[in-house]
C-alpha cells in the first residue's frame, strides 16, 4: 500500500521526464494469501524515490541505503512483470499517468497498451547508478 505525498519535476529531455516522488508506504499481513479478509496496515514509512516517465526508457529509481537502484520497466507487456518490479508498475502509472492500477497483470498491461508503450521486455532489468539524474544524461 502506498500514497504519493509529493511529486517534483527534476528535469526533462527528449528521453522523458524525471520526477522525485515522496511516498508513504504500509504493509498488511494476509495468512494463506487470503486477501478477501481485511487486516490492519502497519508502517507508514516515508521514502523518496524517482520515476523516469518515458515511452522509451520507463524506470523507477530508489535507494537501498547504500546505492541507487534502477528498475527499468516494459508497460503493456506481461513478460516484463516480475516479483521484484510489480509494485514499481503501480507507482509508475500513478506518477506518470495519474492512473490507479490494482492488478498489474491485467489493468497494467491493458493501460500500457492503451498508452502505446512498446518496450521490449528484454529491456527490463535492475541496475545501479550513482545519481538518479544520470537517467537524463544517458
């Protein structure tokens, strides 16, 4: 669970627009993956991430406390969705298109196709960079 608290445009170029995003996130525990039963949310941790809104190189950038990690995405293609990046698609669509995506495998794929993304899922990766602004310099 997350809520976007603040979004600030850092910069843009022909590749896309880079946003600094402050989010607040929660977790919930669902024994046996039973999501029909409501449970209390815990957390409320505030974090700062970056999102590169781009039809060519969509990405979510975050810090693990030591380095900046980039999750490149392939909106509109189910083959680009993995466990490590599922929540990134939800945040990406919220920041870049003001869309709420509940199920990345159906809603997210359909939204990506409707928005005419055409990114090869082979592009999806996790890498390190020294600074989120590097995404605009590539």
